């Protein structure tokens, strides 16, 4: 199988929101294996994820470092994944950022609620490391390379998270 390097024109980073160290290490290893040119940003809890997503350029007030995609765990400390999802999707300045719920949960209620709150996809993390690598490869190829999201042209709409 030939290796290809996935790139994007904007090279937006991928935000991984994961508190479990083992799952984070596996996810980062799988992303590295994909040879993405995109940077990787890690948040270890929901509060940190919201802080990273709400960073503003001091001169323009526009959001900075908006990711190509957010891989979001449901079960997080401080602020859980569903609340992070709800806050992001209710903020006009960043609601267009794709959010993939990337979690061990396969509960119907979690899946339904995630989509109701605006998740772009819900992926149950495979327990096998090879299957996890393949899932990450597929996700990153689509969301970081193929998907086109709107430009961040929401100046004046940016509202801090409450």
C-alpha cells in the first residue's frame, strides 16, 4: 500500500479533546501515522477545549486557530463533551467548526443527543489499535483534507462562552 501525505490548503489544526491518556496516545499515534501536515492541538478537558476555541486575535477580535475538525470525547472532566458541543454550536462565531464525537460510548441516547446538539458525526472508538488507526485515517482524510468549511468571516459575532 502506497503512503500518501494528506494536506489542506489552509492547514487548519485538528483539535483532539481527550482526557484518557491511553486513548490520547493511541489517537495521536494514529494521526501521526496519517502523515498529516495539519498541526494537532490537544485539550484534556472540556473547559480547556472551550478556551482554545474562544481565543481571539487582539486586533480584529476574530477567532484564531479554529480547527479543521474537533475530535471530542463525551466523558470529560470540568465540562462534559455534550456541553462543549452545545456551547460551540450555539456560538455564531464558531458553530461552523465540524465536531466529531469520538468516544467509547455506543449508547443510543448519547448518539441521538449528540446529533440533536449539532454534532457533524458520531464515531465509536474501536478498541483494536489497527481499527482505531484506520478510523482516524478515514476521519482525518475527510475532515482535514476534503471537507470545506466556511471561512471565519464572522467578525462582530464572536461571543465569549458563558
